[in-house]
C-alpha cells in the first residue's frame, strides 16, 4: 500500500510539472499580443507622416492628447565667462586706463592706441603737405611720401582694430563705457547665439560671490566663430564701484529675455530622431500627423516650441513613443 502511494505521489508531481512547462512554454512575453495587435490595426501612410487607428484599436488606449496652449517663458543661455579687463580712471582723472588680464592683449591694445595716434598725425601732415603742394611750397615727392605714411598708418590701425574685434573687443566702444567698470568675455555656442542680443541686461554670478547677482549689459557680439569650440565671444560690461572684481576672475552670465505667446509642452510630447524634433498632432478621431517642430528652450518640466505647432492643436502627450515607433518603423 505504501509503495502504491509513493508511485501515485510521483505521478502527480510529474503531471503538475509537465502542465506548468506546457503553459509557460507556450506563453509569449507580456505585451507581445498587445503590440502585435496595435501594429496590425494601425495604418501608416505618407512615409510615416500619418498614422490611423480604427475604432476600438488597442493602440488608442495608450494615447492621450491635450490642446496646445500659449504661455510665457524665459529663454535663457548660461555661458561661462571671465573678467578680461578693468577700466579705471587715471590719476589725473582726464583719461582712462584699461588693465587687461592678458599681456598679449595689453600689447595689442597699445599697438592700437599708437596706430590711432599715427593716423591722426599722418592725416594732418598729409593735409598740410597737400596745401603746400598746391601753393608750390612742396614737391611731388613730399606729397607722395605723406600719402604713403598716411596709408601705412591707416593699415596698421585697421590691423590692430581687427585683431581686437576678433578677440571680442571693440576699441572704439571702450571709450564709451562708464567707469569704473569691468569687461567680461563669455563663450556662447553658435546654437545659442540666437538668444543673445546686443544691449540686453544680463545677470552675472561671480565664482567668488556665488550667492550674489550682478547686473551687466551685453556690449558686443563677436563676428568670428571659433573653429574648434564652435563658440562666439560676447563682451559684457558691469559696474565695478568698489573695485572688487579684477581681471582673471571667473563668472557665469545668464543671457535671455522673457517671451510671451510661446507654445509650452511637456517633454513627453516631443520625440527626437536623427537630431530632428517632432510631435504628433491629432487630426481627427484615431488619426495622427507627425509634425516637425523647432525647440527654443527646454528643461525637465517644459519644452518651449518656436514653430510647427499652433494654439489649439491637439498634441499627443501620452503614447508619443508608440507613434514614433510606428511612424519611423522602429
């Protein structure tokens, strides 16, 4: 009797194990049937631009839409910078001195000042020589020498001026900045340059004073892009009433202005493929269109859309990844 019980027990264990293997071996991974059902019922046309679901499709259960609304946003650019010059009055108070953080720039600025003086001197000499030549008080050689000296001085002046401008300085504007002041050079990436404007107010945060914001002004935007870093030099000025800020100090500059009537979307609404941004707009019940968009700014909570979406468009904010897979064949 005992042996029959053992045999029966073993047979029951074998039967249960067999049934378990059969049931689990035939079961597909969770979600496979649902995914196949979605792909089978969705119609993708126009190279993935339009996706259509029939009524009752399981794909519609995964999609949520909201109407696009306009709102206010602040488009900001945070760029690293450093103090490159301190502009202070001279001891006489009748002129100004510019103290640069770089000996090379100091030398270049000196060359510029000297070239400027030479232009004024040679221009006056040329005018005087012309007058004397017209009155037969000087020779043609004197006039030719005066013209050569004036042209050489002008060329040297243009060369020094161009080099300073390439570094982010505008020598003529240095004379118009209220003193005492400091000049900062910020490195702004070419992709963010569109959000920086000359004359705009900026917030400056110095490394030595991280909790204090200093108000500054964008003086000039460079016209040369660094081929290695892909950045542009932007010059900013700020008051230096107590003389605390010195050449060589590091800071961060926040550029940007508030904008109104911008389309604001949650990050879940935007998908990116090969560097391009898209959203999906509900055209009608079960019909969705892929739309290219331009992103002005983004943060973990909000995407600021510049173009491609208008007020009132019904935007997919839940299930955009599903539509991305169907649209691009992933």
